[in-house]
C-alpha cells in the first residue's frame, strides 16, 4: 500500500467511526424526557419497628415506595435503590425532631417520597425504582457512629432487596415481583401469580 492509500484508508475509517458515533447518539433517549412506559407507584409499610439491623440498638421501619412500568410483561427491568440522607425524622408545625418512632402528636417526615419526581421519570424509561425510608436509623445513630450508620443502611437495603415480595394492586396487571440482591448487578425478577 502506498502512503496515499494508507491516508485515504485512515480517513475513510475515521469517517465510518464518526458516522457510527453520530447514529448511536441519535438513538440515545433523552433522560429528561418521559420514556415510553406508563408508570405506577406502590407504597408499602411493614411498620415503624419491623426490622432490627445487626448490632443496632432498636428496631426500625420497613417502608418504601416502588415506581415501575405498569406493563410488567416487558421485563425484566433493572432496579435503582434510593436511600435518603440523615436529617430530622419527625415534625409538628414548624418544629422538627430526631426521634423514632415519632412521639405522640408528631408526624414522620416522608423523606423517601422526596424522590418521586425522578423515580417516576426513571420508571418511564423501564426501571424499577425503590425509595427506602431510613428515619429509624437516622434518629438512633450517634454522630460518633458514622461507620455503623452506613453499614446499617446498607444492611437494610440488602435485606429489603432480597426478601421483599411486592404485589401490584391493579388486578388487571397483577403479578408478584421478587427483588433479588446481587452485589454485581441488582435485578428485578418478575413471576406471574
């Protein structure tokens, strides 16, 4: 091959690669736009003292909201887990408190519902999104126990992923959804009832 042929071959290769990249980016959906799936949110609440993380001083809640496509026949769907940060857990009027369960007259702060806007958006693109409440862990952790705090939150997320069976409430599309934890690739497995 001559030097000119090598240059022309290289330019053609770059042109083909450039066209391929342009075509691929044209096919990538815009995540800020709603996806093709209709969505539904299902909330579950197993109680304010339903789970005791290993080495933790008291039981905490198991409560979450699950956003997902309404048509479960298109799955399996990847899963996204939201776990909110540490802050006040209960309120009354303009006052907030770091306590769990909430004292009489106080209401829980529903921090896990603070991600509904993005969870719905992700679900419309074909994701299961589970936003977990961690108010009990937030309220009981001492500032000096940050490592145990993080480990307790991870354990709670893993426990919820591996043991929760979620049933949809719409009888037309009702299926059981078993959340299975995998450290490498969390997934949702869908089984007909």
